[in-house]
């Protein structure tokens, strides 16, 4: 018996796995099956769903969710939540707009200040979590409430209304709009630049999770903080890094919000954090941490995009949108649970 065969006999993890078994073990399998089902439903019931313009609209809707769903998924794999993610997007946009307008500066000054301020918010969440030991639910709920009040209070104090002033005529606006809110023509197909940001974040997050030591740390701290610390994983640094990742995604989304619509309503973003979490869960992330993928979160966001726009294309009553989302969340979670149990039973 060869050395490899002997080792395999002692440890079944060294046995070669079939392609089917590897496929079943992927956390995003359930979301992919769900996405195919949703696509087929709307392709049948909505006559114009398969048109290039309609698919572009679907991708755009998915990208605005997916940009945030990806870092939120990594945070959930690391065993934590961020309930402030939705309003942080609005905070990022408000800071960029008001700094540029009040100081009559090039809009890139506001963009850079917004990046620093948004990362500081992520750092605050991470430090509060690691230094106090409080649950991330409580910490980020507090941040959510504070940001909600600050967004409204400062906007009314500075602009006198609940919305920012227009900055469309300021220096640097066309260039910033091109980076964060432009539309590209790729092979005759109109694609919003947010789709490219989304794809780039998915690729980066997947590489981090599967090809770097930091990815191993993320899975380790999500699977068990004490066990991870015992084997030398820098738990605190990893969790802070994950919150900074969410803040970076919020900055990108916030700049798109600003440069796409020019003005920002201070009350926007409330409730979006639940959509980001739902997209990650539909994509296969466990609420208990230690399991999931960036690709799954992207597919979860795609399901949201197809559903939100497919209902419109099918001319269904949009008041049923939240019902469909809730039903998909439950069905996807049950399907992911069943697939995971099958994978564990298969070894």
C-alpha cells in the first residue's frame, strides 16, 4: 500500500471527491438553483423580460444590492452582523455632497473626505466589537440609530431641508459621475458601471476567501472565536478588517447614489441592511458564521434584482414584492440547509 493510500485510509478527507460531491458541497448551489427558477418564471410570464434593455435593468438593480451584499456576506462568514450598513451608504453620500458644496471645493475633495469618514465608521464598529465584547447586533443597531439621526440632523442644519443641494455644476462632477454612475456600451449592450464595481468586488472577495491566509482567518473566526485564537488567528484584526470592508462597500454605493441622482435624501437607506443580509443568506451564508461565499451573495443579489424588476415587467401588483422576497428567503434557506446536510452526509 502506497503512502498516499495509507494516509487516505487513516483520514477520509484525503480521499478524492467526485465533481458531483464537490458541487453539492458548494454553499452557493441552492442560490444558483433558485436564480435559475426565478429566471425561468419571469422569462415565461413576462414578454419583455429577455430583452437586452430589460436584462440591463435587472443587472443594474442587482448590482446596487450586490455591492453591499458581498462585504456583508464576508462579515457574516466571520460571524458578525452590521445593521448600520444601509444608512452608512446614505451617510457616505451626504458627507461627500455637503463637504463639496459647503467648501465650494472640487467634488473629489468631498469624495476623499467621505472615504475617510466612512472607513472611520467601519473602524468604530470594529473597535467597539473587539474592545467591549458586546454582540455586533447591539453595537451596529446603536450605530444605525445614531447615523439615522445624524443624517437628518446635519442635513437640515446645513441645507435647511432634508435633502442636499445640487453639486452638478461643480468641478470634477463629470469625472466622478463617470467613475461611479456612468453607463457603458459593451458590445451594443448598455451596462451601468455599478455592474463592473459589483463584479470586481465579487472577484476580489472570492480571491480573498479561497486563496489567501486572510480568507482562512475569516472562516476560522466565524466557526469559533476561541478556537481560532487558540491556533494563532488574529481575531480582533480580522473582524475589524471585515467591518472596514463593509464601510468600503458603503462608500462605493454612497458615491453612486450621489452622482447618479445629484442630490441625496437624508432618510434614504433605512431597511436596506436587511436586504443585504437577506441576499447573503439566500446565497448560502449561515447566520451562525463560518460558512458561505461571495459568489453566493452575488447570486442572492441577482435574485433580488430579477424579482424586483420581473414583477414590473410581468405587470404584477408591486405590493406583493416583499411577500415574494420573504418567501424566497425562506425557501432558499431551507434548500441551502437540505443541500448542506446532504453534503455532510456524503462526507
